[in-house]
């Protein structure tokens, strides 16, 4: 999930080689963004204090939208107001009470974008963890992540390797993982993708993308794609889809990681949260990481973007020494 900040700073995705978000803002990494004093912009010849909308977005989902992107925000506000036959003032009063209207604005402000196999070392690392898990299952010996113990059980084959992709946007990270796991004949897994954008999740669930995205998929995984029938083509240039077989173990849900609500009741063996934290203030990043840690099973892993959350020093997690992957393993409750 991301804001469109196409006119600001340096491409973050060029810095860390991960999700192709269009959020281009160097000073977000310094985590001390300051919203300017109330600035009046004109929207159809009417003044509007953009700072109140910036604060509203931050209060709702924690994202800090910089003043450099005020015009983008105002365009989203105007679009939402116009589509609902409201004035901006009416929208301001209504949006705080209307969840559907609130979601519509968020979907307009957020530009969720991702890419297939954006950070292959992370995908390979997670796939290796799943393969090791499967190997232990085949021997009926497996770590009980929930209880941090070793158990032997005839029913261990029913245990699932659970992976959660936080801020999955339009789903490419999730489907990349599904392809990588399937290529290794791993079957005892479930993949969950979550995002705050309903519009992005709709696309993620369909698993349909354009040819530009298909070219990003390595040749060894191309057989997990198939062309759409001519009758399924649309004006958005969707030419192919992820094969139906991969959908069986993949699901997507709406979730706001800025809140205390749980995305799932299941503890996860792997939580992937790459290029999401950069949109939040540092103290909010810390709170989010604490909640993700609570959702991670003992022995499980949290995968962050390289160079991300360097301030984090949790007592119940240990940093994994890996030259390319920013991975943390949970060692205690």
C-alpha cells in the first residue's frame, strides 16, 4: 500500500530494491516528518485547510502524507466529493460517520502497487523455511511453534506453515511466494495477504495482471500463469492470470495494521512486512512491530525490508545473520 508521491525525493524502491511503491520520500526514512502549519489551498475557488485532511489520514491508518503531496490529496478529496455529489465541507462532516465513504477516500488517496519477485532473496529464504518445515513433517517430528517445544505426532501432517504478507497491495508478493512454494512441491502452507485498500485487495484476489507484470516473473515460474480468454480481456490490459491451483491456499483480507485489531487468530510462522513501515512515524513503527511480534509464533520469523527498522531491539526476537535478508526470529513469548 502506498501514497502517490511521484514528485518527491529519491525512489525508495531504488534504495532498498523492494516493493515498487511510488512513495518517493527520503526524509520519511528519518522518521521525523512534520506537517506544516495549516495551509489554505483552493479547491474550485474555495479555500481548504489541507492539514486537517492530512491529520485525518494519519489518524485513520497512521500514514504520514507530506505537505509536498498536498495537491494529490486535494485531488482525491475532490474526486470523492464529486462522486458522492457533495461539497468538500459536506464530505468532511460525513466521512467521519460513514465507513463506506471513508474507505472510498482511502482507496482514492492510496496507490497500492507491487511487483512480482521484487526481492528474490526474501522469497528464497521463506521458501527454504517452508521446505524445512515440510521435511520435519514427513518425519513426524516438528517444532511446536505455539508452545516452543519439540513434539512427535501422527497428526502433524495437518499442521500448516502459515505466512502473512502485511500491506500486500495488489498481491504480487503473495503470488510470488505461492509460485516459489509450489515450485518446490510444498503443499502444507497457507498464505494470507492483508491491506487497508479494498480496491487493491479486489485485484489481488483475482490474480489477474498485465504483460508488464508477467515479464517480471522468472522463467522457471511462468508455468504458474495462463492467458485469459479473449472474452475476459478488459480496458485495463489484463492479459493473464495466476493459475487456479494456487488460489486454493491463498486468501486476502482487509486489515489496518495501525489498529489493535488482529488480521487472523492464527499465529504465523512467517510475517512479511517489507516497505510498509516507512509510511509511519517511528513510535508507530515500534508499536506495529510489537503487534506483529505478538502474532508471530515462537520459532517463527518476521521479514522486513533491508535496512528497515534499524532502531528495533526486541528482547523476544533475535536478528538472523543473513547477507541479504532482514529477518528476525521469535525466541520467546
